[in-house]
């Protein structure tokens, strides 16, 4: 198991609330993502636990691409990964962030 942590700068904050969003399921080749409000000074933090060690640079590239599009802040994203491919990671993140932002409009 490897634990990774990434922070991203935001331009859009959503109203804080107690509601969180869970997307996906932990199983072989997949992952689950939880998105929740957090006081992070406007930043977005991504915490990852993955069964596949040694892929930090790939995680960083995928997350940078996703958060270049989303630019949301005061959000904690927790990912439990069971070997998902970069395309699945991006898909699940978009699903979770869409659901989270829809609940806060």
C-alpha cells in the first residue's frame, strides 16, 4: 500500500455543508472516491491510498489534468484505489465532482 497526498489551488469554492459524495467501489481495477467539504484555505486536497506502489507521477499527471478543469476549493477528496487505470481515475473523479458540485448550487 502506498499513501499519496496532493494539494491544488482553486478559483471556486462551494458552500460548506455536511453532505459528502461517494462514487465508485473498491474492487480489482477500480476505486472509490469520497468528496467532502473541508476548511483548507481555499485549496483542494487529494489523499490517496493505493495498492499499486510507484505511480506517484502518473497520479499527479491525472489529478493535475482533472483539477485544471475543476478548480474547486475547500474540498477534501479521499481515494481508495485497487489498481484503477488513469482513464478510470479521471472518470470517477469527474463523476464524484459533478455530483458534489450539483448538490451545492
